[in-house]
């Protein structure tokens, strides 16, 4: 239909992409959620992605591309030999969670899928808090990819990245009026055997801070409970990055 806007939304199962999906359902005529499995440690997150897509009643494709991990070594998220770092999310050692060319690969696959569907856009949940560690979450990266997607494909694809200037707390603030089901989401890079979030990895720390900023209790279950997780996160944040 002329003027119809449609979007393939990268849905990881984390709180950013869940909020993104919620916003997308308000901003586009059609939304298709796409979960690309590439990190070895994220089974729990994929389950969350399924539940979030079901919650919004959008079609959802889950594609396991983890066999590309053999090409993408050097990251704690794709290499079983590298432990996920603990501590402040802006710390130097968090660079161990950088997956080589991650968003170039994920956005390109999403764009190919969008072209196949005849959709107009792809979206992903990059935000300002990621700029320091992940170059492929920065506005300049999105501009450059947008240039490629618009000028060098027969079917131009727009990139919708509404959180580029948002902090993680800002994303939750945007999600609040939309009643995003954060209890279904998963953020922890180091899930514990009992199904709880560790409360100590950089990803947990950042998430806990975001809920705290909004004066909210995170509905996800942490080892030792919310009070323990919050106390630990505030201590880590107080210390700041040890660079
Ligand atoms: Zn964690």
C-alpha cells in the first residue's frame, strides 16, 4: 500500500529491543520481529524474545546464525574460552564483549530480510550508553549504514534507531507509558544455573541503574534479590570505570 511503513525489528529479548518493539508497533503499519542467535550465552534471552513477540502479537523469525562465531573470535559473547567481565559497563575490560562487526552483520541480515518481505525499514535498539564501548552503536555508524542501505540497494531500506540519543534510563522512561513487559525481558550476560540474573555483569549493572533512575524495581529476578543487586550495582557505579 502506498505510504505504508513497515519495519523488521531486531529483537534480542533485552529491555532495549522490547521497548523498541513496543514503539515500533505504534510507529509502523506492519512490524516483523527478527531474532538472530549469535552469542553462545544467550539462550535465556532468545526465550525472552519469543515471549515479547508473542505479547505484542507480531510475526517473529528466530534464526540461529551461531555457526558464524567460528569467524568472530576474541569476544566473551562468542568465545567459550573468554569469561564475561564483571563490573562497570563503561570499563575497559567490557571491550571483551565487543563482537567483531556485530551490528554491520545483524543490520545487513535484517535489511536483506526486509527487502525480501517488501518492508521499508529495519530497526535496532542502539543507545547512547553503548557509544563508548561499541563503535557500531554510534550515530555515525547508523548514518553510514543508512547511506549504504538507501543508495546501493535496488530497494532502499531506512534504519530506524530511535534510542541513539537515549540513556538506558531514558529507554525505560519511554517504555513506561507503553507498559512494556520488562518482566519478560532478559539482559544478563552471565545467567546463573538457577535461572536468575547475576546482578554483577556490566549488562546487569547498567539495567539495574536504569530502573533505579526511574524509581522502579526491576521485575527480573536477581541472585540475592533486588535490594542486594541494587546495592552491588550502586557500589560499582560509585567507583566508576577503573580506567
Ligand atoms: Zn548479569
